[in-house]
């Protein structure tokens, strides 16, 4: 049909009969369309290349059609073009083979117009035209590929017309989303299904993530643990059972500074922490036992606590513990009584039967996060200070244990810590200190906050800037004006020249019309 011959011959038969242009072009167009379709069927960079190739083929077809229409209507007196392809190659033979000047005029106009429009499309695709987004624009497939988001494995950030966007690095990631912003359905739950070869520790405020993904994680061979203090069937976690003897002071300080935060009356907070630390250290170093937070609370509430401390003091052998006992006993009796009341108030939360059971022992080992496929769900309400403190201690100890290895390259499993309501938890020192080096241990921190300012309240201005220097920042429904301005500034600025006209009269009644030009960056 393209050749203008009524009988449809196969390409090789047409070439045997001396017709070369039509079969060659037809085969090339068919092969081009097939190649474009195959590339588009794939994802990522292949789809981008396939789409660009398809657009080019469409542009060539339209340019050829316009050329023939102009040549046929204006110069050859064609009256109809149905079926239109029937006339393409006859027109090309008539005009091209005879070197008809009118044909080349038509060719110039047809191809010139189409490729001018196609050039505008390419310029908008690869260069910024200074539109609404200022210096920014949406990335095309090639730029996404160069940015490293077309990896086959890694943390799923979202979806695009070219396929899933994945981040294979281990730098911290910040997600800013208001309540109901969709972070669970858009980020957390998809990654619970996608990260099959990586371990995950996730905070689950409502238990929704566990309900939807736990069976799948078990099905792919993961050991699944659920730490839910409010549920009697919870797996258990005792932070005092993970205290390292060689770092006993440091580990106990982290635990009790989180449970007993600083207050305006620092004397009582410091004293309460000292008493709790003294009892925990005595159980570990002298009695060679594993204490629990509930047991420490019961010890502090004992009516003869002072007498028991006095009787133990002479037989203690550990120098550090002798100092703690001596410091307590050197205080006045009324001060000791007030300190005990303060410590009882701070630790009374562990008198709850559910919480006492949940922190009675350890059902999982943080070292297993490096050696075995493991998923841990922390199901705790966000508005409870007690659970927030336990959650903070959990991540602190997890990071310390998982970053002890001096040969991080030998760590078998990557750990993804997805921490919802990150800024509502007490400060996690290991995350604050480890922003720059946790990536070398393949520990990927995914922090979810409602507002950026919350990071400053918990970690201070310097650490907030360190968090926001993360290469991956994702914003959902931003509720803060300052956050909206922050992400708007990240998208770039556009310089706009504005003219201000002012008209007024001077003392001589002459009209003055100055024109002032200002430049604003929006």
C-alpha cells in the first residue's frame, strides 16, 4: 500500500522486482516501533529511552505526512488522501527522484515545523525555561538514572512513570508529614514488602503495619518479633539485660537519663538516676544477676531500703559501686528520703503488670539483626512518655550493638530503622552522633517527623542542620508554613524584575513620574 502498487508483496519480493525504498523504510519503521514497544515494556531508563525513540518516530511520520500533504495539495493537485499512506511514496518518487524544487520546499516546511515543535519539547525536557518552579523542574528519566534512583534493590521512595524510585545508599532519610499525610501507606508498608533481603525495625503506632505485613515477612523466612507492652502476648525486651559490663557506666547512664529526664530541679532528677544506677550496678557486678526495671522499682519502695544499703556497704568489692553507695549514705536522712520519693515517682510506671512483664527478659538479640533475617515491630502509642522512653532506649541499644563490629563490610544484613514520630521520642544519642558514620555499618535511619522544628527542640540547632543535610528529604502534606518555605527554597528561586510607578506633585505643581525597578528572588 505504501508503494502505490495494488498487490501487496513481501519486502524481499518487492526488492527482487526493483522496488527498494518502500520495503527498506517499512522494515525500518516496523523494527523501530517494535524496539520502542519493547523498551517501554521495561522500566526505568529503558522506558525513558523507548518513549523518546517513539516520540522521534512519531515526529518523523508526522513530518513526512505534512510534507506530502503540502506537496500534493499545493503543487500536484491531489484532491484526496484516502487511504493517505497510498500516496506517500509515489509523491516522494515523483518529487524526490525528479529533483522537483517544490518538493524540497514542502520537505523543508514539513520537517522544519515538526522538528521546531519537537525541539521545544526536548528543551523543556532537559533544560529549565524559568516557569512556575523557578530554577527547578521535574527530573526526566535520564536525570533520575544519573541520580541513582533506578537501582534494582534498595529503599523505595515512591513511584514514577518510569517505575519505582529506589535509594540504595545508607545515608539517613528525613520524611516530613503531618498527621494522616500517608507516610505509612506510601512509604512504610510498601518497603515492608519490597525489602526482602534486608532487616527492618519499625515503630508501629496503631499496629496497622504489623497486621498488614507480619505474615508476609514470616513467609519470606524472616523471624518476626512484636514488642507491644500493652499486649500480654508481647515479645519481651529488658534494656538492663543488654548492659555491657565493659561500658556499664555509659550504658546505665543512657537508660536512666532517658527514663528520668532532666527537669528544672536537677537535684532530684540526678539523685533519682544515681539511686537507680546504684541498684542496677549492684545486681550486675555484685550479685551477677540481670536486673529489671520493675525489680529496681520494688527495691526502692522497700520500707527498709536505707538499712539494707547500710548493711551492704561494708561488703561491696567494686570501687565504682563503693563510691555510689558512699555518695548516697553521705546525704542527710531527709535528703535521702526525698530522693527515694522522687525515684519512686519516676519509676512507678514500671509497676504496671503489662510493662513489668514486657521488660522482664529479652526474647530477641540485637546481634541477630546482623546474622539472621529479622523484623521487629515496636507497637507503642505515641502519646505515652513511658513507651516513648522505652522506644528511645531500644533504638539506642540496637545501634550500639549493631555498630560494634570493626569490620562493617562483613555485616551480612542491612538494617532499616523506620522511626515514626521520631521527634516526639526522647533524644537517641547514637543517632545524633552517628549521622555521619552509620552508613558505613549499613544502618539506614528513616526518621518521620511532623515538623522540622521538632528536631531542633529535641536535638538542638546543630544536630537539626545535620539531619536536614541528609541527601534524601521527602515532604508529604506539610502543615507548617516554615517547612513549606524550606522545601520551596530547595526547589529553586526565580528572579523577577518588577517596575514600581510613583506619581506625585512637587512644590511647583509639576507632575513627577519616576520609574523604579526592583529585582526580587521568589
